[in-house]
């Protein structure tokens, strides 16, 4: 797939370029700040943009703002935001316009390249990939919310894993359940959240969104 | 400053002296009345108004003293505490007010001296210089220089007086200047406190800025390199996985596995360390950083922040670490299930309130050498808050609930 990278630390940017091109991806551009990212995305029309939250000039959240901007300007573009820290507020801002094709991962997840590359594939396919840390924080923030009150603890667990972008079989493996019972839980979640039968991928995204907004 | 300009300004200053000296004496009279009647109790409120009120007199004199070439720093503003009696006491003991009152008393001889010098030199100078005119016009029939030589001599003397006038008046203003300098500025101890406050604020801001720099260097340099290193190790691992079986390759794989694991652990430790030095989200405001803090807490934390004005970075850092420590305390010791964090910026103060529904009974321990338990944690927080003149209040009856309030200035 075609990828644009925005990361200001040169050593990591070069490392990412090397990794992605060695896996057959086309790194169309690798830039170091938000403005150049917007230009590069407009020029190269990538499938996915990989964006660091902290970049010059202020080193606070310009990557996040750039990511929100390019998502708005280029619907269908996948965006993977990564950062040394997960901030609950940033996650909420990033997902405010929908969770299709969005990822928010801790930087250290890059160190496990198999997971990282799989996350990129899922984002390119329009799914949502959230760091377990994001899920923990959002779960914390929504503990008092009533919206998810109807779900059983097990169903919440399954939903949290869906938010991390895992497939049913991956969830089954992680929770030591059979594939069939995971499917049953997922259907229960859809029903309890009032999501009617339609494109199942789309329903997954909606369920995750409902989960995040709770 | 040119000499003629200085002479003009000093003359102007001297001309205001009768007015300011008289105003000072009238004020003294009122103060004296206050002192005399204070025995009966009526005078005390009068005096409590008069003493801080003398600051106005002092301020006027201080500004006028600028004409005489004296630059005096403003005394520190009067800070009135809460409560009527406290206010009364503070107002009565206001050093800057009393010093202004003393100034208006002891400046009288100095003002007389300066005024006499100016009148003698400038006044007589002009009169003598103009002697031929008024003699010829016979304005003062009683006074006569007795002929042209006398009139011209008087003129010359007048000229000499006028030439000497700028230096003479400047000299005669010496005591006035000295008194203004010593009595109208901040008292020596107050000036020292002011310097200490300013340098302390600088030190606090400096320390906060230094920590931010360290954090940024670690984040942009060391952490980025470690991520890259761990990523490269994983890539090597995948490369080796493709290679065929061999005992040596197996050993290399095991070593590599360990190295990759260590790199990731180091990175996680470094990340925690960096967060402890300075949470990056603080740069974007206290509320964003606290939202994450609340969400990461094992308790249900309701955060309610209203910050129309942004505190200085050092104060934000203190408020953040206070909240972190207090929430950790709640989670560890109180047995509470919920906590509330309330943050308000009002009237130049930042108020933080952390309450929980736990068992209560917390106390701030006195200073000890062996730090154990919650008390010393709270002691440490109170000390940290004191660095910027903040206060920490604890209300924790046995059975709960516990409420901790932290009051900080918006600017250190």
C-alpha cells in the first residue's frame, strides 16, 4: 500500500521507511511536521498516513491536529496516529468524526513489527485499531456511563477487544473462548447497542464508536 | 539630564513643597487625633484607615520626588487577610503607611531648608538683578542702592546668585532626597522579601523549564532511538526466522529474543520516567493532562475543571503532581470507590479540591526522618505547595469523607 509518514525524529522516520519498504509498501513521502504532511497527502494520495502526535514547532499536539485535518479533507484515507503517551482527550478528538480507518497506538508498539504491520492493514481496510491503553482509559472514563450498562462484563471485554481492532478469531484466542461463542457475544453486543443487521464490518465500527462515546 | 533641565525640575519640585508639606502636616494632625482617641476605641478604626491611607500621600511624594531626581521603588502592596480583626491589625501595622507618616513629619525641616535656599538664591537673585529697573521706576521708595554704582553692584550680585542657584538648590535638596529614598520606598526587610520572592519565582520557573527541556530531549532523542532499536531487533529476528535450522542460529535467536524484550522493557521504563519528569500533555493545558490522569486512575474520578485563565507552567506542574499524588493516596489508603477533582481559577488563585467517599482519618504528619504512610506523603505535598506560597488544607474526619483543598497562586 502507499504510505506517507510524518515523524520528526529522523532516526525513527528512517527506521519506519526501511521497515515499510522492506515489506513491499510504497513510502511515498516521509516528512517532519504537520503542514508538510497535509501537502504530501494531497500530492501522493496515500492509503494510510502514519503520524506522530508531537512534532515541531510546539511539540505538543500538532500531529493530532494535522491527522484530524487530513481525515476531514480526504475521506477514506486511513490514519494511524502514534505517540509516546496516550491522552484520553486526544483519543476523543481523533475519533470525534468517526472511527473508520483510524488507529491510535503507543509508539512502543512499533517495536513489534508484526502487530504494527497488521494494524496498518486493518486501518487501510477501514477498521479501527486502538491501543489497549486507549481502551483502558476510555473504559475508565465511561465506567459511570449508562450506555454500556446493558452489556455483561464478558460482552464488555469482547467489545474492548473489538475496539483494539481484533477479529473474532483473535478475540476467541485471547479470551480462551470458542469462535462460536465470540460470535454470539458480538451479536448480543450489536443487539444491545441497537445496531441492526447490515454490513458486519460497518456494524463493528459503529459498536466501537458507541463504546468510545459512552 | 542637562543641567538647565535639572535646575528647572528641581525648582518646580521646590515650588510644590509648601503644598505637600502642609498636606503632610494636616494628615499628621488626623493621625495624632486617631492615636489620642484610640484609647477610647473610636480612634482605632480611624487609625486603621489613616495608616494605609498614608500610602497615598507617600505615593504622591514619591512621584514628585522624581522631579528632584530620586527614583524610589514602590513598597509592596498591602495584603489584607480575611476577617475583620485580622484586617484591622494588619492595617494598623502597615509599615509602608507608618513610614509615609514619619516622612511627612521629619521632612518638614528639610522642606524648609530647600524652600529657603530656592527663595534666597532664585528670588533674591532676580530681585537684585533687576535693581536698576525698580530703582529707576521708584517701585520701592524706601529701598535705594544710592546711585548707579550701587545699583550695578546689586545687579552683579543678583547675577552671581542666579548662577549659583541651580547648584545651591540641588545641594539644599540633599536631605529631601535622602528622606524620600529611605522612607518612601520599601522597608529594607520588605525589599529583601521582595527580592527573595522574585528570585524564588525565577528559580521555580527555571526548574520547571529545565525539566521540560530534559523531558523533550529524552522524548525526541533517547526514546525515539530506543523505539528504532527495538524495531530493528524485531526485523533482525524476522530475518533470522527465515534462515534454516542450525544450533548457532538458534542461540542467536534466543539472544535476540532477550535483547528485543530488554529494549522494550527499557523503553517502557523510560516512558514512565519521562512522564514522571514532566507530563507532555501539560504543555497543552492542565485539563488535558488531568483528563488522562483521571481516566488512568483505578477509581471512578469525576473531573470538573474551569480555568478561564491559564496558570504559569510551574503552577500547572505543581497542581498536576498534587492531583496525581492525592488520587494515588485515595486509591491506596482510603478504600474509596469514587473521587472528585474540582479545579477553579479565580481572582489570581488556582483552587484544587480532591474529595473521596472513603474511610477518612487521614492526617498530615509532622516532619520526620523516616518517611512512611500517607501523612508524610501529604507533608511532602504541603511542602511542595509552599514553594509558591500555596496552602494545603485537609479535612478528614474518621469515617470520611476526605477533602483536600490546595490553594495556589496562578503565577509563581
